[in-house]
């Protein structure tokens, strides 16, 4: 049997299945669930190959194999929900690959999951994104929007969570890139990237997701929570803030026309380079801030300031290279 075919120890009744539980957001949700005394089960496409992506405390958690492109009906999801009381969906793709299309991963599979949750009486917490309320041309944003609409219509109980951009001292494809770019002496920015970002710490998001997974009262329907950090900054100011972690000298800012940035985003999509995509170019032109920030209330304290960590901060451990 291949390691990937493994489905570990059966879940204990009432456990929380974290789909994408080895991803950037998912592993912080798993860590927070463990810290809050819950028993997470980790969903992954490769359950036998994720140890190096997990915090040490989570390596003993049971795992279940979940490939969204193959889970497009409620019936397909039902066996994965055995003995599960709550599902936290942290799955998302930046770019399409073969059968892993935006529509399947962000819309059809979550819609089928919501129907399975409704039938089984399982609570569903779905991680989405801000900035989906305006018309979008990118398939990435449209699929996320369609996914949200399907969940709201599903009759399942739970919530949709829309975080702003995430930051962490280490880890996370986008967060790592933004911190790298911030170090550069010249910041090349699209002139039309005028939207504001309320970046938040991924550890705070993990904690909030764990709270939303196990609320004190469980009301019917899909609630919506928009989450952000303490400040709303333009991309230019956000990069300047992160740069101060490494250098007291401000970077030179070079603004490029919007059409050129758009062309660049399509080129990045074509060759799967950098986290800059057409969808993200669209997002940068609109505000990415919560209308009402639910994060402080969920945490019961102020969110952590972003970009204030000392170099070498190890709150999110540096990931080990994959031994496989
Ligand atoms: N990062 C941010 O700043 C940010 C901000 C707002 C919203 N979001 C949204 O939050 C979600 C997660 O983001 P993230 O930063 O945690 O991304 P990530 O680190 O790439 O994690 C996504 C996880 O999804 C799983 N996955 C990918 N394709 C899959 C498939 N076909 N079937 C099943 N699982 C699959 C992967 O798990 P395995 O490799 O283990 O299978 C991966 O660990 C995305 O929808 C993203 O748009 C992110």
C-alpha cells in the first residue's frame, strides 16, 4: 500500500476535521484546536507525507485523505465525515493544475461538502476571502464567490470566514514572498494598487477558527465573519512597514502602469511564478478590509500587531525540508 493511501487511526466521535490541515492556515487552526483541548483530524491529499509541514504537537493527529476534485457529490463526502462533528475547510489553490480547477476546488467540492454536512448534522466552517462582493473577471475570484453562494444556499449550519491578507514571521507562500519583496531596496508596485489591506497574523486566524469551530451556541444557517488586523494600509505602506523589520532606510518606490501589472499577473499565472496572479491584481485594486472586524471579539483581546516581530521570531516554526 502506498503511504498516501493511508487513512490513519479512526477519528474519536465528535472530532474536528481540518481540510487543508497541513497548509498555512490549516496547520495554525490545528495547533489552536489542540491548544483549546479539541481533537483535530487532518485532511490532506497526501496524508502520509505531511509530517514536515506540521507543528510537532500535531504529528500524532489522525489523518484522512481528501482530494477535492474527486469529492464533487455529497455521497462522496459522507464516509469522510464518519465520527466528525465539525469541519473546518482551509483548502484553496492559487493556480489550476489538471483536474484541480478553481471551480472544482473552490465551488463544486465545498458545495457538495455543505450538502453532506447538512445531511449529517455536521457544523461547517469555511475559509474564504475578502473582496468578493464586487464583480470579478478572474476565474479564481469567481469560483470563490460561487462557493460562498452555494454554501449560503445549502441549509448547512456554520460560518463563512473572510480573512484579509495573512502575515507570519515564517511560512505561507504569499506571506514569505511579501516579506522577501519588502526587503528589496526598490519596491515595484502597480500604480492602481490603491486598495487597503488589514493584514492579520495567521496565528490569530488559527485561534479564531478554533473558536468558530466550537461556539458556545450553534445557530442555524451560515453566519459570516470578516477578520482583519489592527490597521488598514495600502500595499505601499504595508511593504514599508515590513521593510522596517530589516532596514531603517525606506525603499525607493517605482510605480508601473496598471495595464503592465495586469500583463505581468497573466504572465505569472502562465508560468506559475510568484503568488502574484490575475485574481490578486484585481484584489489589490479594491479594499481588502473587513466591514466589521470580528477578530478582536473572537480572540477576546486585540489582534497581534503585524510586522512587529523581532527577526528570528519562532512563533511559526521554520519548516523542515521534506525528507521524502
Ligand atoms: N494566505 C492568505 O493570505 C489568505 C488570505 C485570505 C484567504 N486565504 C484563503 O485561505 C485558503 C487557504 O490558504 P493558505 O494560505 O492556507 O493556502 P495553502 O498554504 O496553500 O494551503 C491550502 C491547502 O489546500 C490543500 N489543497 C490544495 N489543493 C487541494 C485539493 N485539490 N484537494 C484537497 N486539498 C487541497 C493543500 O493541502 P495538501 O497539500 O495537504 O493536500 C494545502 O495545504 C485559500 O482558499 C486562500 O485563498 C488565504
